[in-house]
């Protein structure tokens, strides 16, 4: 699976992270937590089609935090398109979902995500989860 390939470690301070999230409050929380971790380059798109439409204008992306339930398409379809696009070769993609169940986490793993983080996001655990993902580990947690 694409999600199981070994990827090199990335320092959070040098990482570019794309957050694909349609809820502004969720994005603000994630951005603040990423900032606390030292991430300086945080990009935001509110839908998956925006990621693909503007991919050529985006910097190199180290990590995509992809909400599973987006307007117009689901995160699984967006993941398939991201994995097929050579501009995202080597980019880690982690599912983020309010429907944090064992079945959804298993489905995300089978689809080729590099991890799964359930909502609501745990502000105490999230920075370490992102650090681990950037270090090449899979993070699979329901909350």
C-alpha cells in the first residue's frame, strides 16, 4: 500500500503542512497546535478539489491532514487523486475524522492513509502525533 512506504523524517520547523478542513474553527485549532509544535508553513484548503486545482501553486507539501467528510467529495476520493498525482509523491496523508470508529480507522488504513486522528482533536496529544507522523511513523488513534 502507498501508505506503508518508508518516508524520511521531517523536522516540524521545516515542514510544510496542508490542512484540508471545511470548518474554520477546526482549522484554527489545528493551526495553533501546529504553530506550538514549531511548524511555520501551514497551508489551508477548504475542499479536496481545491487541493488538486491549486496543486501547481502549492509549495512542496510534507504532510496533508485530510478531513474525511468534505463538501463535494469524501476524503477517500481525494486521497486516490492525491496518490495518483506525481506532485504529491512522498507526501504523508493523515485522515482526520469526527467519525472516529474502529471501522473508519480500518477503512482509512486499507485506503492507504499514513495515519488516522479522530476528532475532537486532543490538544495535549496532537503535537506528539504530528511529530511522530513527520518522523515516518503511522499514527492511528481514535482520539
